[in-house]
C-alpha cells in the first residue's frame, strides 16, 4: 500500500512536469533550472544507493524533464 502511494505521487509530479512542457509554458529561469537539474541528479544517485525504486524513478524523470527545460531556456535566449 505504501508503495502505491509513492507511485501515485511519482505519477502526479511527472504528469505536472509533462503538462507544463506540453503546454509550451515558458521555461523557468536557467539558473533555477540548472540548480534543480543538478539537485535531481544528486537525489537520483542517493535514491539508487538507498535502493528506493520510487524515488529513483521520480528523480531520474525529474532530471530528464529539467534537462529538457534547460534546453528550452537556452534555445529561447
């Protein structure tokens, strides 16, 4: 049951990121996005070391989506 709640949270957070990108909303500022990206990478490594699949997937996907936002912000400049 606990893992299902974690998976629900994972899905909702990833869905929010995806909707934001799909709507072509302006990307956040580059400095904020870069910090978020680096933080997500660090948390992905941490979650892998803890062997926590829910947070590994969440942070890996968050890293990928923030990387997309970095590219969008860079191209917008």
